[in-house]
């Protein structure tokens, strides 16, 4: 290796090490800390999603297995299972939320420090704290529901027909009669406020 190349490599490594270890300015750190704090509600949402994601398939399997329980014990068993699942979700959401809350300051702070300048962080913070951002956040679920209702209104009948065809095809492949019950109907749109 040439001396010039070795020196360039040493300088590059020193700069890279200095950049990786450099602390943000106190002003930038204060902005990052504030944004990390504003993101804390996301930790609960993240925890809830992590814990609840595998619960759906588990409940579906449990519901099918519940049909094998004698009829006189079925309701009590279902209630006991429901209570156990609720306790599991509550306990584990709290556990994962705590983990996320502990990890967020370092993980999120490093990410924000690496990807945003101090001026950009000021802009992001101004948006988060603005009345428009708060209003948008409050209407986000309503907006999503309105879109879902519209999509289901348009696509629902077609999807229902396709679901019936799929059901009939699967029943044929299994050699069982096609179910006579209709496919689930799309949710009725909520009344609009004027």
C-alpha cells in the first residue's frame, strides 16, 4: 500500500470514527429529546401491534377447537379463554411498551441525529406541535374509516361474489357441499355528519 493511500485511509477512518462518536450540539439534542418524547404514544401502538398480531390466528384456531368442547361447557370455556387472552395482551403490551420506551431514546435519538439537521428538526417539531398537525392526527382514524367505507361500498359486492366463488371452489376440492350461508357483508357506512 502506498504511503499516500495509507494516509488517506487513516484520515477517512479517523473522520468516520469522529462522526460516529460526535455528540449533537446541545440545541440539536434538546430538539431530538423533545421529538422522542412526542413519539412516546407510538411506543404503545407499536407494543399493541406486536402483541396482538399473533392473537388473531390463535383465536381463530381456539374458536375452531372450542366447537369440540361439550355444549354445556362451551360458554364457560370461551369466557375463560377470553379472560386469559385479555390478561396476556394487557401484560405483554405493558412489557413491550416498557421495552420500547427504554430503547426509543437511544434508537430514535441516534436515527434523528443521523438523518436530520438541526434546522430540519425544528421544522419537524413545529409541524408536530402545530394545531394543523394535531387536527390532522385527530381526524386520521375518521379519514381512514371514510375511505374504507367508500372502498367497501364500491368493491364490496364484487368481493362478496368472489368470496362465494372461492368458498364453493374450496368446498368442491374438499369434496364437501358448498356452504349455503352467505359471505360476510361489508360494514355499512357510518352516517355522515353535516
